[in-house]
C-alpha cells in the first residue's frame, strides 16, 4: 500500500532531463513518426513515468502490479532538443476501489522558470 | 466550413469525420518502444512472464498505443500544434509472437474555435475499442 502521507504532496525533481535530438529521433523512430523536429505529444511520458515509478516505489507501492489507467497531456509549447526539463510530481489522489489501489499523479515539466507541459497519469495497482 | 469574420476558412467543421489510418503493432516494435521510452516492464516483451501474471499473452504498452494515436493527431497539423491529448486505456492490445496486430485510428471533430480544433479519437484492434475518452486539442495556423 502507498503511504497515505504523500497524498497531496509535491516532489520536485532533483535532476533536469536533457532533451537531445538523439532522444527525440529515437522516440519518433520507435513510434514511426516521420517528423523529428519537435518531440511527439507523448514523448514526455519517458520522463514523467520514470519519476513517478521511483517516487511511488519509495512510498510503498508495488510497481510490478501497476497498469496504466489513463493519461492526459497539456503541452504549452513544443519540446525541442536543448530543453532541460525538471519534473515535479504531485500525488493528487490515492484510493482503493474493489481492492485495486488507484493513484493519480500530476507531473509538471519546467525548463528554467517556464512551465512547458503538464501531464496526469492514473495508475492502477491490480489486487 | 466555418468562417470567422473574414479569417481563413478552417479545414475542420464540427461533426466532420476524419479518415482512418492503420498502424501496425508487433513484438519488435514493442522492444523498440521499450528502449525509446525507458519502460522495460517484461509484460510487454516476455510471453512467459506475461502469462505468469495472468495475462493472455504479451500486451502492448498502453503508451505505445497512445503514441500511435498521437501520430494520427500529429499528422493533422504537425506535432508542434498538439496542445492537449488524453486517453483512457480500456482494453489491452494483445500481441502474439510473429504477428502484426492492426490498430485502426480515426477522428471526429468535436469543436472548432478560431484558434483550435478539438478532435475525438477512436482506436480499435479488430472490433475491440482499446482507447476510451480519447481527445486532442490542436492549434490551427
């Protein structure tokens, strides 16, 4: 079970994720996206889900039983090579429904002081 | 078509159906996506492991399916025009060995403003709806 004390708290990321052209190209190639100039709309999941995994595992959640329930992205401007993104994660809610633990995490990505994108992930820990 | 006081005619009209595109999902693509996204959960690569945790077979990353739907959205006005994108993962995409699974993505225009269009996205494998409540907002230039 997730430690309930972390619900409502925001955890600022410690290290900036350096967006390189190589990583955009690799992501585009993996999904078959032909345009490599900017990051595809779901690119930031590779940053935010990794952060969420570390945070939630540390807080007692069984990551091996996690499935993705839903996902939302708000993109304020396209992400490009050269961005250095800090991910801060907020555990917005955690509840148990029919034995499944459902955790909602908001991730804000800043490049310096600029909020570039926000995303919301609902993660379900299967009973 | 919608006219905004002499502004450019939008190519999108409320209720308009956007032509479907078919994308392929297979085991090799899942390995490529695992590497590109840093999501190495074995349920997306290892059949024995997937079955050991009660799954029918290897399943695609929900985010890979969403990324393919994202390609559909990017194809409308470019990746740089995508402002919002959301989806619910309603059914897993089961990916047997040595098989190409087809994902069929289509769209319908829900709202049009002077600057944006809101698109409802449908994603099906065979006759199974795999994404629910999928929507995107794109900027119009």
